[in-house]
C-alpha cells in the first residue's frame, strides 16, 4: 500500500508534459449502443452504396451475415493473439470473393457507411471537449491510443465531425500498427510519436486490463475513468480514478 507521503513525493518528482487518452467509452461513449443493431444498419448503408456505384453484390442477408461473422471471428482472434486486424482488409477480401473491385477511396467510403450509424449514435463524454481545450491551451501534448479494427481514416473522420480531431497531436490506432493494448509496443509507439517520456505522461482509459495494466507497465501515470464509480480494482491498480472527465485537471495539477 502507498502511504500519503509516498504519493505526494511521487507527484512532486514527475512533471506532466502530455496526456494520452483511450477513445471509446473514455472520450466518446458507445456503451449505450447495440453493436449488433449498429452493424445491421451500417451493412444496409454499405449494401446500398455498392449498388449506387454499380457493383453487383449478393442479396442483403448474405452480404450482412457473412461479413458480420468475419468481423466477429477476427475480433476473437485479435483478443487471443494481441494482434489487430483492419476491417478494410476484410471488406477487400469479400469484394474479390464476390467478383467486384474497389478503389482505395471506395473501400474507405464503404467502411465509413458501415460505421456511420454508430458515429451518429455515439456521444462525446460530458466535459471532455472543455477539458481537452483547456489542456491544449496550456501546451500539454495530447494523443489518442485506441484498440480498433476500423481504419484510422474512419475514426479521424468521426473525430472531425465531432470537432475533436485537431485536439490531438497524434492518433494511434491498433488497426494501423497491429499491436493492441495492453501490449507495451502500442504505448511505446504512441509516446514516441507525441514526443513524451513515460515518466512525464498520463494515460486515461476505461479498461483496467487494456488501458491501466498496459500503461502501468509502460511506466505512465494512469487514470481510470469509472463512470459508475463502482469498480474495485484488484491486482490492477490505477494511480487515480475519476467519475467525471472534469476531475482530470485536478489530477494533473498534483504534478505541477
């Protein structure tokens, strides 16, 4: 157990120069969304898009279920292996299997149509935008580290529409670098990209296993976003816990 003096000394010894954030359910809430329903709605938009650009596609039922199970299988494999996949590769394989070719731009647009219903249903965490703008003004370096099978361009497009993209100097997506949190390599990549040392960086996330355990091992200061205030960390312990994003500036102030 850490005594109070130890915590205070550690805070005084570390000066925060930047903050890395998880994305889903940390800055943008998806928890209230039914992923099955969102994928169904997205598949309809994707199916319609392919017909609009003159592609001969299978009936919707086949189009939907084949890709749904392909995504589920790849998600399971990614969790087991710790290595990410990219949904663009999955879409491309089905295109070739079903006898049509897509340009890179068309494949990106198809991926966006699949994701669009979820982007509209998701909401920015209360207080997150205000806090990010405050940190940006003070000169702190900000970055994202997200486990996702979506291409970075798709999530960047969502962040752009939400008015958050320009907040972050770097955005690291597991689909682009292969490694998934809690693998230490994805944290190392993010820290190098934003120009931070672990001792001078905070990581904020909602997952004890992926975010907190991984960032702890990387040597960062960790903050758990516990919306309900009910999580009881076991062997994985964050340095700080918050229930509202507006509490984060007070945590950062401890290291000034």
